[in-house]
């Protein structure tokens, strides 16, 4: 499979020829369809029973009881299940399920989701907290915000305030127990057989600058002692390790290493910032990055 020339150049510089070849194989693989139970409306047992009744083969995911892995190309079959229309399940990539788990939100927490549409992670946080966390979900793009609102309604997420705002403009007066920044990115981890896309140096530079500004804002908006999770669906260090390392240099936060073995089975790429998660693209996973930060008191 062909990769956009500048992306290929960056992958070769960061990972070398052998890893780049294996990343290319990951991009080329037919990606499994994956979904998650929405605990506000259903249970994993009910999801499993509905899939079995519909004759849809599935596997469970060892690190997340709510997640299901199906064969590739099953989106249409899933969208026809009553469970889907009722919002009892949400189609979401496995990699994208990681940040809400890392955020560790609890009922009663005040959460900010800075770049939230279409709401995959917002709805997951609501599900994980039994709908008992207050979530502010920001999105700059209005059509995407509207899509998120529809998803929130279908998934029964009532304690979510959706805001059409550039998260960099949020008033520093706000303060949250936990902040998720699932940052806008180049999407370099999600290249697939069907998406080749444009990839230019200027785009990468602009995206990295936006990510730094948003992450600095996240640190100002989280309470002292609070948690920030930073994630992207990129596998380039300019958007991942470098963004986090620049923030750590400021001395106001520390990296909370993700426990070794917590996400068994999740395939990893070599990463220059130990304690973070850098997911290798494969047939089951999109390329992805996540880091957990703790604001010092
Ligand atoms: N978290 C979402 C989910 O799990 O469904 C995916 C978020 S996507 C990676 C990044 C989103 O950030 C896009 O919807 C984009 O429109 C939005 N965005 C970009 N710049 C933003 C900004 N400055 N403030 C708020 N949202 C922004």
C-alpha cells in the first residue's frame, strides 16, 4: 500500500525501514469492526447475547470487559441491530477506548473533554461513571458538535454540557478534576486501505502547535492534584512525545506511567517517552498515543 510521501519520510526517520514496513502492513490490513457496550443502557452480557442471536461472531477484549471485536466490515450489520438504534452499543475503535480508561473518572467528578465530537470518548466516560460525572464537552466545529449532541441523546448521556467553543478560549476561571484532551491531529495512525489523504510538512507543524497550545490550556484548567489525559491518533513524535515532553519541562506536572501489563494484547511501537502508550497499527488497532499527566499541587 502506498503511503503519502511526506508521511513515509517521517516514519522512516522515526522508526527506520523495518518498522515502517510493519506499519505499512498494519495500515493495509482490513480493520476489525469494534464496539463497546454503553452501560447507561445495556450490559456486556446483553450485547453478547444480541450478537449471538444475530449470528455475528465476536471476540472479547482482555483489557476491557465492555469491548467487542468483530470481523472487518461489519458496520452495516451492527447498525441494523435494535441495540444500536437504542444506544446500547457504540461503534468505536479499540485504541480510542483507551483514554477514558486512563482518565480514571469517578462518579461525582467534574470532567472536561476539550475536543469531544463526535463523542466517542465523552459517551465512554459517561458509561464508565454510570452517568454520575458532570462532563463539559467542547467542540469547535458546529456540524460535528451537532453530531455529538445526537450521539449523546441516543446514548442517554444527560449530565453532559456540550459547548461550541475553541477550547483555547475557555476562561481560566473554570476548574476540573480531570481533563481529557483527545487532540486534533494529522491522523497518521489511522491511515487505511481506503484513506490515503494529504500529508504535508505545514499541516504537521500547524497541528503540533495547536496541540501544544491546547495541552497548556488543559494544565491550566485542571485542579492542582488533578489528572490530564493527552491522546492523538497519530504515531509521529512531533504530535505525541514531543508535545508531552515540552509540557513536562515547564515543571508544573509529572507523567504518571501507565502500568506495565495493564493493556495486555495492545500492540506497541517503540516510544521515546517511557510510561506512555504508543499503539502500533494492526488489523485490530489503529495507531494511537496516550499519556497521563498529574498537575502538581
Ligand atoms: N474525542 C472525539 C471522540 O472520541 O469522538 C474525537 C475528537 S477528534 C480527534 C478532535 C476534535 O477536535 C475534532 O472534532 C475537531 O473539530 C475538534 N477541534 C479542533 N480544534 C479544536 C479546538 N481548538 N477546540 C475545540 N475543539 C477542537
